[in-house]
């Protein structure tokens, strides 16, 4: 029974009921290793990728510890984006479905009416989920009283760092209870994050969970060489040929995302864009269209799309490989979920050679395709310049093997003739030097004869 698998964590009955209702049968590795530590009020660092069950790893012990009799903030969860914060809040609501004690949870994100939010906080919730900026703003205003809270989760900490939100998290954490338990979850733990961690964490339990497979087993990774084609036109042709259920095209910058989306719109494709340059209302509208299955192509940047759970993604297209190759894993992880098949296409350019080699070392197997005249062709070998394909070696003076020419011959007019003698390097310079030396000798000889 499910209850037996999770009851050993001494969870309250309403949490066991919620887990049963959602069909969770066994704790994941990160849940097994972190739930007891969090329950014992220990600082933790959970390093794992999407899909390892990290959300329940912190939500279950946190909700288990909240005292519904205390009408004050007891736990804070912060996320880098509104979309991710909203997803976390939805998970909280699912776990509270059978709660009879009435634990109050509230979502606090930007893009909502600030005055109305402050008004609603006259009654303080026991659990708060929000974006770092809005939480710091409400704490600074005095509307959100976090000095009573002794549990803080920083989700997607590396993304929080990339987006410049760690200072806001610091402002919130500094106003919380002195005996603060901090739980940090992140795909990577960059060096620049260390000062923040050392400031608040005491001997944290660091659990790094590697997935059994780098990416889902049923994802096919295809490389398509750009060669000398115009990239924007090529991405449009490639996307059209796939006719996907839902494809996400990843770009490295919001400027690229706009260029690609505009080119696809010009080709009358059903496309939307998602990046940090959009207003909150626009991003919300885009996500609603995607979730309502009204979009066939979504052009997105890593920071905007990371942490967002979009169902039914059949294809991933990499307009360019990311600088941080962990982002490649996150990108392709959007497809091939729940045992479904998925295909990830990467447009390859010469500067991508090292990146592809590193991904291959991580265990990702690429197949090679070309797309010309609206037809897909599987290549037997990697295109030249792609790791795994070497130029054929031959001896000096030897013609290519496929030409049928013998090593010591070349063909002229259908007849075999002996190859030309090798010319030594700098022969012209040496010959000119000899001529000048001989001329000097003759001039000296002529001068002596006159005497």
C-alpha cells in the first residue's frame, strides 16, 4: 500500500490521503534521502534535475511541521519566476486537499494588484509561496511578517542567481527567525552561490541525485548541419516539415527568440514566444494558450521556460546549443515524458564541435540527418567537423581513396603518368642566392684580371 511506503516518514493522515489520491506509490531517491533530514530541522542542499521528485521532498516535511493553530507565517518558498511559483502553489493545494485543520497558504507574485495583496495579508498565512522580488517588496513594506517563519526554501537557486534575484532572497531571509532552516534546491550549485549558502546554512546535508539516464530513454537526439544555409529560413523550413503536436524552439537570447518567432509568423505558422522581455500579463496569456493546446510552436529562452511543466511536447528544436550544457538536458527533458517518445533536433554549426563532444561524453547518442528540398536524409556518418567523424587519412602525395587513383600516379586525359617529383621548400630562394653568389665571384675574378 502507498500509505506504508510514506507512513514511515511519520506524515500526518491528510498528507497520506493526498499522496494516495495522486497515485504516488514509492518515494523517489531524493525524497528518501532528504525528507528525514528536513523533518529533523537540518539545512539541506538538494541537487537534482527536473523530474526527480524534489518538490515533494520539501513540501511533505514542511506541511507536516506547520502548526495550524498558529495564525502566523511559518514557512516561505521562493521561486525565480511567476510560472514556477504558481506551479509550486498548485502542488501545495493538492497536498492540502484533505486537510481538515485549515492550513492557510498564499501565492504572492508580481503582476497582481499590489494594494489588494497587502489588504489580503491582514490575515497572515502559515505558508507563503512567491517570487523573490514580490516577497522582498511585501516584507519591506511590513505587510508580510516573516520574522515568525523558521523554514525557507530557495527553489531553482542557480536560476535565481542568473536572474539576479539572490539579493532579494537575502533581504527576505535576513528578516526571518534567527534559527532559520534553509532548504536550497538547484540543478547546479555554482561557485558564485557559495557566499549566500555559507551565510545562512550550518553543515547542510548535500544530496546530489544523478538520473539513471541523462535524458529520457525514448528521446532521439538528432543533429542537423546548417552548412551554408541562412539560419532563420532554415529553422522555418525545418519546423514546417515536422508538423508537431507541440514543438518548443529554444534560443539563447530573447532577441533571437523574437527573430525566430517573427520569421515563423511571417510563414503563417501557429507560434507564440516566451521570454523575459514580455510583460507578466503577456506571459500568462501565452501559457494559457499553450496549456489549452492552441499553440503548435513555442519559441522560448531557457530562463523563461525552465521549471514550467508543459504537457504534450512532441519535439524540441535547438536553434543553438546553450553555453551551459546542463540547459541542453533541461531542454530535451520537456519531451519524452511519461514513457512517450520524443525527438530533439539541434542545428549544428562549426563552433558547436566542443559542445557536442562534451554531450557525447555524458552519454548522449546523436544521430545525424540532413534536410534538403523538404526531404529528410539520415547520414551514415557524422558530417565533417562533428565529433565522431574524422577526415580519411592518406600518405603524402596520395590521391583520395574514393578516386580510384593509385598512390604513385595521377590521371591526365585518361592516361596514367608518373607523379611529379617533389619540390623542396624555398627552392626559388635558394636558387636566387646561388645566382647572386656566382655573380659576385665572377665580378671579383674580373677585377683581379684587370690588375
